C-alpha cells in the first residue's frame, strides 16, 4: 500500500470513528437538553391546566390534553413517560412525551394527561445526521484532492528518483543525479543515496582497475613462463620424466592463461561500446564453428545434425558472437556421451542447441553462473557459459536452459 | 634474415630470440622505444616483433616509423591487451599480423615465417624440404613430384610443422593454431593424434621420409637433417 494511501486510510478511519463519537455525543447531549426542556414545559403546562381544573374549566384537547374522570387518586405524584399516539390525520403512530397526574377538585378525581409532540426531536436526529454526513463527505473529498496534490508535488520527484535508483548500476560510472524534493526527509535521503552511489562507483572503478591491472600483470608473467617451458622442451637430452613434468606444468599454465583471458573478457563485457558492431549472418558463423569442431566430435563418435535455414542477420560484434556459438558448441561436445547427438537448429530468430549428456545435478538457476561446473573432468574454465550469458545480456538476447534426464537444451532468442 | 624484437620484458625477448635464432635469424633486442628508434634508423630488418606497451612510448609509434623508413620490413604486433583497438590500429598502420600475449613461441615463429614468406614472394611460392614440395598458392603438397591429397587441417598442420622444424611443438600449440584459441578446453586431446596419424600415413605412403616424431606425451617434432 502506498504511503499516502496508508496515511489517508488512517485519517479516514479515525475521522469516521471521531464523527460517530461526536455525533452520538452531540445527539445525546442535545436530546437530554431538549427532553429536560420539554419536561419543564410539560410541568408548567400541567400546573396551568390543574389551575384551570380548579377553576372549573375542564379543557379537553386530545391528544395534547386529556382529562379523565377517576374514582380515586392512584398516585399523588406526577409521572413523565414517553409514548406514541395514533394520529388519524397522519395515519401513523407519532412519538409523544406525556405527564400524568391526578387532580382532586372538590371530591371529584381526575386523571390529567398533558402531552407534547416529539417530532422535533426526531427532526433533530435527522438534521444532525445530514450535517455530519455532509461534513464527512466534504472531508473525504478534500482529503482526496490533498492526496492528489501531495502525490503530484511531493511524490512525483520521489518516484522519479525511485525509477532512477531501480535502473542504476555502478557500471554506469556516474553517481546518481536525483531530483530535489520540497521535503527535508526526502532531500536527506537523496543526499545519502547520491554519496552512497558516488562511493560505490569509486570503489567499483578501483576494483575494476585493480583486476584489470592484475590480469595484465599475470598475462605478462604467464607469457614469460610459457616461453621458458617451451624452450625447456627443446632440450635434446630431455628424458621422459622431465618431459612429463614440464608438460604438466605447461598444461596447467595454459589453463591459467585461459582463465585469465576469460576474466579479462568478462570484465570488458560491461559495455557494448567497447566492441564494434557489424551485420552478421548467424548461419555462416554456426556453420563455420560446426565445421571446425566436426572432427573433434567424430573422435567422440558424436552425430551433429544442423538445421540452419534462417537467414537472420544480427547486429553485434563478430568475435563476441563467435565466442557464444563456439562456447555453446564446444560445450555440447565436451559434456556429451559416447555415440551421443548434437542438434543445432536455427529458425526465425531462435537458436536451439540440444545435446545428449550426463544428467545435470546442479541448480538450473545457477546454470550460467561463474564456475558452476557440471563435471570436474574437463579442462574447462567454468567461465564459458558465464561469458555466453553476459554477451547475450549485453545485446539483450534472451537465453534459456532446458533440461530433461537425457538432453540438455540451450535456446537463444536473438532480436 | 634480421629480426628486430621490441619488447620491454627482457626475459620474454630472450626466449623469442633463442627460439627463432635456430633458423639462422639474427635478432636485435630492444626493451624500450628510444632504443627501438635508434635500431630502426641504423639497421635493415626483414621482420619486427613489436610490443604495444613500452615504458617510454607506444609500440604503435615504432610501427609508424618502421613503415616510413623500412617499408619492406614485416611487422607483427604483440599486445598484452586483448584489445581490438590495438589490433585495428596496428593493422591500419601497416602491421602484417597481430598476436596476443601470452603466445606459444611456435605460433609466433610460424607467423614470422609466414610474414617473411609473403614479403619475399618472388614469383614462386614454394617451400622445398628434401623430397617434399609445398606450393603455398595452390596449397598442394608433392612428394618427389607425386601430389598427395591432404585435408585443409592436415595441410595446415604440415605447414605449422615445417615452420617449426627441428623443434618440439606441444599439442596445445597445434590445437590453438588449427582449431583456434578456445579449443584447448577439450579434456581429451586425442583428436590431434588422429590428424597427425593420417598426415604421417599419407606422407609415408607417397614415399616420404617419416619426419614427424612424437616426443613423449608432450607433442611432436618435425626432424629434418
């Protein structure tokens, strides 16, 4: 629930409760005052009529005054009660207040009832109800307009800023530029966020530079070590044991090199602008990669079936898209089983690569994560799919991994 | 043949020199831009290996100078950055090839050979080793005038061997040369063996000497006297 609505709801509920209490309070107070007044008047009128009875005037004016002859006095005190009387002209029961007393005039006993109509009191209730309802309705309408205005004045910049925050990435390398608000709390929040983003950008940059520098330093060192191993291998009197040791060191150094290169590429894959784009016919790249790996697949007795008829061209960097296709197809070979299949299908803007393989035990959500290796046996860096994912993200291609016990399937939707 | 190595990592430059001088190349090593300028002004080179990142300047400037003074000299750009910009700028300045650090010495050597071969092209583009004749234009291989039919990859492997003859070439270097940078991650590298086995078979069936020897599990060597 929005803050403004939450606050309005509180206001509304509390106002309604307050109005009910006020209504009841005012109604009962007024009612009491009026009743008291009516009683007072009834008593005065009662006394007046009594006096007229004493003077011998028996005024009967039903339903307001009724004088009934009685044999005896039942009660010496007067009694005031509410009652309702049928009024023939109105054809309904109307409320009345009455005072009943007994009069003794020279041995004649009379029961005297003096009444007054309570219709005014009923009117009071409805009048009050109408006044309160109108006030409450006006309050709600005013509240609605205040809400609209506040939302526009206060919350528009707030929502603008919120949107900025949602789309913000430290990779943008600029700090947040938030809209100023008229509200102090929001301004303070903006200030805190801006400084937070500035700090994050600075630290992100520093970290990025550090890892880039580190990678380049490593590259240089690896280059030297690699060249020295290659020279060692040229020794004429090399025995098998030494050769194997060098081979093992050299092999692992190559893996380190590969890992380092992948990390450099991953770090660079932050912005499209770093890579020149051109129009590329996808099927050409796919056929090229498949042709390159066909012999490797054959040593594993894999059957590659390609169905690439789509003439789709995409606008992106040639080396990057080749890396994507290359990583996916080499993966489908690496993680396949003996005599397995690889089906590559390009139709419309969708590329599907499906291959048989051992079951995937990991979490499919983490499939494209760094170092989430399905098997330890291959020489893969564990970064291949992370790179694929990042390149797809860079160009806004959706990528999916589907899996049933025998088949792994990766689908890319090119734009 | 005279080669200029402009590389700030002295140890790497020494490795390159040791590896390529086996073929009778004479190398001049410079570790910075100012020395490189002197060398370019003083000597004639057939090929230069130029690192982009130098302590006192950019290797790109060295390429520009080299192309101005010695237009016939081949240039191979070496960069630690896998940066396309360097590659494009380097090639636009007239560099013949581009290689990223770290590289296999055998790969660099093959590139140098290729650049020199292209630069010194004088009508016939033939490589002859004893009974073997390789025509670079038609990609035809003959053993004592008898043409043998090689697949594209077999031909490329043979050429890679010949460029690095008398040296041990690792399986990794062969794979990267033929299948590309990304292909070294296949746990099983036996597919190289299949190609080399076929190549040896075709050569020996045509009557060639068996030049290609396996060196333990490490790689292969093209031995020729």
